[in-house]
């Protein structure tokens, strides 16, 4: 393993300690790099430890945006831990707002059709 790789890993770990780093870079990207690096070298314990740190830093439902679900399953299997996929993002503010907005638009269209604004 080259020194540059080790230095890079240390730099990534240090970035996670910087206050408000999330304003400059998505911390999920940092965690995913570290997790994938260790998993590719079959360092399952290190990958799992970093995954647990990640779970403390970002919502569980967001992890699959950064780490492939098949890798998450593999890490858990290698550690002898059952993997439970997170529930769908029902409470997500954006999804809820979009659904509500869509429902409101449907209601507006129905109202306009009822009042003759839209022709069939």
C-alpha cells in the first residue's frame, strides 16, 4: 500500500472531524469512500465501524444514496449481522410536500373542470 493512500485515508478521517464540513462537502461521500476502500480490501470490521459512524451522522434512509445496497448487505453478512433495509422515506419533507402539492393540483383541476374553466 502506498503512502499516498494512507495519507488520503487519514485526510478523509480528519475531514469528518471538521466542524460544519457538511457545508462544503457531503459527508456521505467521505464515508462512502472510506467504506468502499476497506470493503474492497476485505477489511469488513473497519468498513462496518465506519458505516456505524455514518449512521450516527446522516439519516439511515440516506445511506443507500452513498453506499450500494449490495455492499451494505455484504458488509453485514461478513460481520454476521442481519441487514435490515431502511423503511421508505415516508417522512421526507420533500416527498411529502410534492405529494401534497400534487394532490392540491388535482383538486384545483377538478374544481376548474366543475366550473367549466377546462373543457373535456
